[in-house]
């Protein structure tokens, strides 16, 4: 499983480059604060909504601590997607939050 740190994600975004970020936390967690520009797909709905994703794109998966996003990354990887887990999740995030 590919991994990226929250700091690396923050650096890329601060350079003005775009990333495809998928936040797999629950609705209340995302409403409490999320990285701007994320696509929100709760982990429990991922298998039903993966048709919204493009296998030609690269995605970074985000959750609170990195555990749920790790599960989501493994699942999407097994379905043929190019995905990377953001290690440490939002607990490690020091960038902008909406």
C-alpha cells in the first residue's frame, strides 16, 4: 500500500497543485472540519459509490487517524484504483481546514 504524510499533502496543496482527496470519515466528522476540495465518501458507502471514481486518476484517501483510510486504500487498490493512504489522517493535518 502506498502512503503519503499529511505534511507532503499539505505542501503539494500549498504549491497550488491539485490532488484528488477522498475523505472516508462520517458526515459529522467531515462537517467538524475537512481539507478544502475533498470528495466525501463515508467508508461504509465506498463500495456503492466507487463508480463515481475514475481508474485513470490517482486518489489520496483521508480519515481521522489513518486506519479507515488504510482499509479504504486496500479495498480500492483491489478494485484496480491508484490510491495512496494519508498516514496519520486529520490528526496529523496542520494545513487549512474548512
